[in-house]
C-alpha cells in the first residue's frame, strides 16, 4: 500500500507552532511547556485538518457551547420558529415527520422534547422502511389533515418532497421542511419554510450538519425565545448527547459546529440520566465510562439503526422518552436483538455479493459496481453497500428486487460524487436522493441493465484505476524517540476523531525489530521495536531501565525518567500491535535485528500489569520495499 503525507502548508505550520510554544492557546494541565518538536507536530496535525491560525486552534482544542452559531443565520429559520411558537401559543396539534434511521429518529426526539419544554405538544410519524419507503407521503398528510393537524415539520427529509408539499398547501397545512440532504435541480418544495443549510442562498457557516443537527438549530431558536436566560445553556447542553450520537452516526465531518456537538456530547455521555440512553449504553457494554466516537459509531448507532432497518423505528423514540427504567431496559434489549438479526442478514447478503463478484469478471472490473438480488432485506442494503466499498474500493450500489420494483442504496469513494452520478440518469428513477457519498433510490426492475450501463459509462469518464488503490495517509514523520506520553496526551486533545478529523497516523523510519514477533489468537501480531541506534542491544542491557519501564505506562511526569545520559530515549522499547496482521507477517522475511518502516497510531493499553503507551500498526514495510514503492509524495519540513 502506498503511503502519502497529508498536505499542510509549511508557513502556516511554523506560525501555529510558534503560538503553541507560547502556551497561551489552551491550558496544558499537568504537562510541562510544550517543546519545539511537539509544538511542530501538533501544529502540523491542526493545519492538515484546516485549522490554520491561533484563534481557530483555540476553538478546535477547547470547543464550547459559546461556539454555536446563531440559528437565525440559516435561511427560513425566522419564519419556522415564529410559526412553531404561534402553534404552541394557540395549543395547535403539531406533527413531526421524520426518517427511520439514527439521524431521523434522534431528530424527532430533539424537536419533540424542545416543543414540550416550551409548553407545546407534538405527535410524530416515522415511515416503515419496507411498507412506506423513504420521504414524505401524500396519504400520511391527508390523514393528518383529517385529524386536525395544521402544522407539519419534517426532519431529515423533505427537501425533494414536491408533491407532498403541494398536498399540504391544498389541505391548508403549513409545512416546515428541515433537512440536510442536497436539493435537486428543481430547487426546494413550496413550503411555509425550508430550513436547510445546503439550499441556494443560505449563508449558514456550517453546511455539513446532519438532519438532527438542523433540527437542533430549530430547537435552539425555540428555547432561546421561550425559556428564561438562566436555563438556556443547561437545556441546550442536555441535547448535546443525542446530537453527538446522530452527528457521529451520520458520518458528517467533525469540524466546525459538528465538532462542538461531538465533543460536548461525548463528555456528557459520561454521566447519563435519561433512562433509555442509560439502558442503551448498558446493553452495548459501554456504560459508566468515557466513550469515543468509534464506540458511538460501531456500538451505539447500529443498535438505534436496527429498529428502522429491521422493524419499527418508533421504538427509538419511545426508548428516549420513557421514564420507567424497566421499560427502558426492555426496549434496549429489543434493539440489541434486532441488531443481531441485522448482522446475520448483512452477512448473508455479503456472502452472496462476494460470490457474484468472484464469478463475474465484468462486475469485478466495474468502475461502479451495481449489484442486485431478489428479496434482499431493504433495511440492510445501505450498510452492505458500505462494506462493499470498504472491501473493493469502488463506488457500489446494492439493490433489492421485489417483483417489478427495485430499491437500492449506494455508497461511494472520495473522488466520485454519487448523487451527481444519479442525476445523470435521473429519468430511470421513480425517486432518488442523498449526497456525494450516500444515496437511496427506487426504479422499475426492468431498468436495472440500463442503470448499470449508464453509471459504468459515467464512472469510466471520471475515474482511473489509480482511484481504486487504497492509500495510507499519514500526518507526520517522527523520530521514534519523540513517541512519549506527552505526545500521546497532546494527540488526545484532537479527539473526537472521525470524518474530517481522522485519528493521527505517524510514520517512523528504520525502526529495529528486537525479538521474534508474537502471534496472538492466531491472527494478531505483537512486535517489540526500538530506535535503530539500539542495534545489538536488548532493552535489559540499557543503562536506563527506568525509561523502558515508565514510558510505556504513559506516566505524565517527565521527572520520573532517569536521565543519567542523553541517550535514554533511544533505549526505550515500544510494544506495537498489528491487528489482523499475523497472516501477512508470515509472508515477510523480517528477522530480529532487521529494520522496518512503520505507520502507526498512538494507543493506551489500560491493563494494570502490562498496559501503557503502545503503537497500533496501520502498515509496515522494509526500507527497501518502501523505497521501491516511493512511499513519500512530498518532503516534510522539519521544525526550526
């Protein structure tokens, strides 16, 4: 796998490193003043993530609720909140119409709770994925009108609901659309208000909110109008946990306002009081401790999604609304079982897809994979498409045929805008929508061959074979002696990691293997590594044994290290874990004493006996092989 150094302007790095060395941007806690090398590394990480000056760095490293934008910067917000406040004042019934995934269900919870906090009440409708499909439907609006509803608010949907918007107008219903998906070529529906940062003419600073994020901005505006000033911060902070879950689950970039949501929400999840959320954390086995964005994405979000994928998504709204802990545990257990069912169905479809690709050379070589099957569960084809993209590094559409109608979901790779691809053949679809990297659609089954041919032609005109080669991007090249507890703590200040803020990956050159590799559980790899200058010596021969003992335990006090000579850092031995790398290692001819180039992240093993700072390998190669593969794409500047 080729390695590529992330781009960071050298001049911006130097200026930001100087500001970091001054120590005025944020409190370092128990850390000593940041030295030149660590300041340069941290500055490079920030600049590569678009944080290019001292003010932006201060906000990124210490986000707070004060960094939220005014909701009124969003087009349509003033009209929307005034109509919602009038409905509350007039005791009008309100219907919230939301999607069935994590983003949609949490958006319903956010807006419904805010309305109730402000003296109103709201009903909600979540479509059934199989029976109703995605987006708003005329018959639901007609039933709402018959039941006396005069205000409907969509969340995480509606930006392409032109016919339902006309139905609402005809029936005298005011429709407020809140959404984050990209509008189509025909603009936006004729609604009382459209609140979407991606609509034409909207100058809202954070364009990439998720649907729950947009719903939160409406809730924020409502709370600021109807609750006493002394309560507002507390109430807004109470929403951060669920907004964080939606933001992380929807894979929007964790920058700008999204970073505020994610950072504050993850901190709030340490002390959860909502019975439903507490039960969900317990069933996912992550309760009672700090959570990472990865745990939210892979343990919490799938269980919330499982309701909409496999059964009825309204269970999620009840889970977050219920006050009885016993009922909350019942609902959380149900979501856990549905998630297990989802995993089983996903595995079955993936096996069928893998066999299809293996048997069909044309499909295997396709620039855009379009894969269909009879009766595949429509609730899991989206996540299945994600797995196909991860495995084959190509855009993929996974389609479930149901007689004459077919329903599909697509996921993409970075260079390929999938919604634009669908726009190029929009006449084939009965409906479609989404954004650059994820789409959903329906079309007659008879049109699948034409869809496959047209998307393949479109993709071949825009992609090359090089786009399908996975590239490992790393953030900085380090001397191994720079890997120390203080650097680990600095890197942790960049949490939470996710889209737009990937976990920092470092490269170290000519690292020496000290002992034969250990294979753990027949699939994982454990290496003992040191600076190449430790040639011919084992760690036990080092005159500074204390350095080896203390550094891996991530001790924050630099004074604990014995420094009888300046070479103590080169005497430190590092544990490196290569998850699922054992099979690959068997094909290598690396012996103790040989050197490697490694790419890694920094981890902390919490085990009380043999835990501490360790390296988590992303890739490794011999220096000869690294040279042959031209690992670096640019020269990295060094700190002054």
